[in-house]
């Protein structure tokens, strides 16, 4: 048997969150999500948490497991010794139990315009966009983001500066900036090159370390910083140059 | 059903929550010693501009235990800065050759090679060997 | 949300960080050796003074010292914020002013050499 200590919070009855312990069977192949499902089905139906695919592609089940941001469906019980502490994803307000309020991230995501902004709108009859494997490789890894927000939980700057647009939003903007079909970089710069954009990052690198899809948002952010810096000096020192 | 989201307070304890944050802070603290050493260079220039006697007394002061201590600690921190900087450079400046990106090790390795070459060159020109 | 002017401070920081990564360890080694009694030949008054008398060398020294101080100042500013010091504008003013003052002093002394 394994003991899970879970941070509970009921907005209708509690002033503050508090830990509650549960004993669950320790199956060889179980992940923390299996333990949570066991608790909900057998011990305590009031436990609330988000989950969906159970295979690390939907990004729903992000939570703090022994103080580390992880996907509950990817954290195997056998990898932990002793008590397992489960808390809602850090740096987000707690809605209830392990469910966080993710409105801030959703707003920031839409601010970076994470969609194709082509130079000219192409008529359907004109056919497909063509892209070489090299052009695909330029943005592929950044497209792997599953919006799980583990990076926001890991980023100390996001914790300290709530207005910071954050790793995933920047990585997703970068994904489109790097796409050969796209012409929207200038539009996205409004959000990215702003004070609360890429500039709040101090390259801790925690985001890339916890990312389950190996997106490397930290790398994306530095690339945005460098590009924005080159832009700035060009704009201010050589304004006659067209970008 | 009423909503009452709870915001967990932020304290400085995040630094100790995982070794990666401690390593980050160590890297950031290197600025005190690198900046400190730059200030030492400024003082050195002052002494150099004041004539041979002032410069000799500067060289003498470098022999003080506090100075040796500072130099050793500063060297350790500056090496840590160099290593972390070169290791992170490939992330900030990816190079695509054909379809593939150059491996991180190649870009970082080139920086290390240049660093070693430059350092040896500098020390040799200064007459260390 | 307007585009930030952060590149003004970040550009020199990145340049300084790169410069110090390449140069600072060897420089520290030079004065450490001097401190241990093994003064490198180039650090004798005659040779160093003659070396620093050349204008390209003076310019290079200003660049090295200036960028080193600036990148250290910028990092110190971030570190203060990370440690919970909220008065970022005040910290920034102090650290950047310090870096500029140090660079100005270096220029002054170099003019006398």
C-alpha cells in the first residue's frame, strides 16, 4: 500500500487548503492518476481533479507531485518512496481540490495569436501550402506543446511576476513565427516584445526541464529575445532598413 | 455554487525546492564576483595611471590573503558562468544545416575550444609561460 | 501593450555575458598568479603601462570593463528581484549607475595613462 497526501480545498466550506491522506494499493503499473481514480471510486467521491487521455497527450492532469510539476498520468507510483504529496499546479489559483483556475494562461495564449497569419489569404483553388522537411523541422518541436502548463508551475519568474506571459505562450508564438507559411511575426511582437513578454524570462530553464513533450520553451524564449533585440537596434539605429 | 479561488502565497522558498533552482541562483550570484573583478580592474587602472610606486603597491595588495581568497572564489564562480553560458548558447542560437540542426554539443564544443584557445593565447602573451 | 525598450539593457548584457564567459577566467588567473608571487611579465609596470598607452588597447579595455560591469549589474538586478526585492526601478537605477560610474572611472584613468 502507498500513502498519498492530497491538498484539498472546498471553496464553500474551507478558508484554506489542507492535506488529506489516503492509502491506495501500490500496483506495479499504476500512475498517480490511477491512484486518484481509485480514491475517487472507492474512498472519497468528493475528490476533484482534471484528467482525460491517461496517455500524456491531452495536457489535462498537470499537478505538483512531491513539489515537482508532472502529468499525473506519467508519474509512476513505483518511482516514489514513502509518502506521495499531490498538490494542484503551482502559480495558479485553486478552484477546488486539484483543479486550478487556468483563465490567465488561456488569455495569454490568445494574446500571442497562435494561428497561421499568412501574407495573403490563399484561395482554396490555389492548392496547398508546400513545405520542405527542413522548413517543417524549424518549428516542429514547438508545435508539440500540449498546453499542460507544467512550465508555468516550474517557472519562478511566473510565480514572482503574474503578468509574465509565460513559457508555453511564447513557445507557441515562436512555433508560428518559425513556420514558413506564416507572416504574422510583427503582429505577435506586440505581445512577445512587451515588458511582460519574453523580457521577464531570466533563463532559469526549469520550463524546458519539466516539459513532457520536450518543446524546450526556454530555447524558444531566448531566440525571441535575440530576434527582438536585433529588431529594436535595427528600428532605432537604422530605421531606413525594411525588415 | 459559489466560486472562491484560493491563491497560494509566493515566498522565497522556491529557491530550495529543487536543485535546479539552487544551481540557477549560484549562476546568478556569479555576477557579484565577475562584477567585483571588473571593479578590481578599474582600481588597477587607477594605480597604473598613478605611476610605478602606486602600481607596485597594487601588486603587493594582490598578495593579501583576502585578495587570494577573493580570486579563488571569483575564479570558481567565473568558470561556472562560462560553463553555464556555453552550455546554454546552442539553445539560444540554433544552427540549421540542411534539414537537421547542429547538435548542441557541436555549438557548445566550438565555444569551449575557442575559450581554451583564447585563454591559453592570453596567458602566453602575458608571459605566464 | 507597447514593445519594450528592454533591448537597451539586454543587448549589452548578452554581449557582456559572452565576453566575460570567454575572458574573465584567464584575466582572474593573471592577477591570481601575481598575488601568489608569480607576477606575469606583462603585468610589470613598464610593459603594462606601455601596452595601455595605445589607443586601440584603451578602447578595448573600456569595452571589456564596461560590458563586464553592465552584465554583472543587470544580473544583480534580476537576482534582487528573484530574492523578493520589489523596488525594481530603484535597484535598476543603482546597479546601472554603478556600472556606468565604474566604466567612466576606467575611461578617466586610461586617459591619464
